[in-house]
């Protein structure tokens, strides 16, 4: 085992386990931790997985552990990546519900209370997520929302989202809370993906569980230069891996949907500069749906480089 946990044990099992992976985010950790521990819904534990940070992150986590026994540190002895950091926290959590909060994001005080009310009113739900406000590296509100940046026109955000999630990822990670049984059903997070492991997890969950969306921004989502999303080519490479994983995992995806996914896979290959693989993906898209004219066109363009 490449990590150790320091779960002191609470007097009673918490209702919600919050997973907070962290790597060299000492400058953001205090406000993120405080935003979780200051929730109006307090029946929670906060599991902070430090992925072998080289800054003062571990000292900060230890400080908060002494202040609040709801804090459970999990320490990686070698850096293992975001997916494994989340999975390490998942192995020690004890809540009936699992919520996610990255170490650079901030929850609004009533976030959990609003979401837990949704589960109480609609027991058939597996996942509740929401919109979020965008903040910069200094914590200043930018005036933007996650939905304005990543939701397409008429975006479906509630109900059965499997086909929608096969096409694209539009869920803001730190807004998500789901039943523990749902994330167990998905098998946790795919550790072979350096990013977008959340997207694959949501798609797996959506095969069985319903989603509910709260349009109110319950989280402040930080966008800054240190994030994984700051590398466009790297993100395109990860989209290629995620699309491939989804296509290989779900063999029963309808041909019309498979065609759309293969088209998007081709576009991602183009963004990485791999014209040969792009042409193959566009050709496969056209074969899955011969009426997909844009796939034929893109295939020819890709073969011409």
C-alpha cells in the first residue's frame, strides 16, 4: 500500500464523506477546508488525500486535523495522480453519501444542506450537482458561471444522462454529491486517466442512477494556470483516452450516438495533431452512420493533412 490513513474514528458514522485530493495546493487548502467544515449541514467527514506534496500542505492538513476531528488525512508516499488520490479517500470513507471538493475550490455555506434536501425529497436520485461561480487564482469572482462556459444550448442536466454524458462532460466536479452505492457501482475513478476520470465515472454512474441539477451556484470553482485544464493539447489527449474508454466499455451504445462520439474523437485527434488517427475516427463515424456527412468531409480533410 502506497499510502497511510489516520482515521481516528468519529463517535458516529457521518452521513456524508467529502473527498478532497490535494497536491501542492498549500496556498488554497485553508479556505477550501474551512468551506467544507463550515457547512450548515455538519454531519460529515472530510477526507484529505495528500498526493505526496512538497509544499506545506501536510502541515496544514495536520493543523486542521487537530482543530476538528472530522478531518481524516490520507497520505500518499509517492505521487499517484488525481484518480488514485480520490480512490484512496474512497477506501476509508464511511458515509452513505460521497461529495467531492478539490483543494482549490470553495463551497458556499449551504451547499450540502441544499443537496441533501434534494435526496430527501427524491429518494430515487443517485447524483445531485449544481452550477458554480468562477473565481480566479486570487479568489476573485470573475462574473462567469460554469454553465456559461461548459453547458451547450439546451443542455440536459437532470434525469437519465447516459447518452448526454457519452457525448461530452458538462458536470462541475466540486458540485457533485452522490450515493456511495452509485460510486461503488462505477468502480470509483479510472486510474489510467490523468484527467477526465470524473467524466468517465459520471457516465458509468448514469447507466443506473438518475441525476438532479440545481441551477443555483453552490460552489466557487477556481480557474488558474496551475490546473490540468491549462494545457489544451494535454486535455485533447485525455479526451482521446476518455472517448476510447467509453466506446470500448459500452458496446451497446446506439450507432447514431457512437457515430457522434467517434466524430468528437476525430476532432480531439486533430487537436493533438494526429491526422492519421483522426481520419480513422472520422471514417468509423461515417460507417456507424453513413448519413453523417460531416464525418466523410472531415475524413477526407484529415487524409490530406
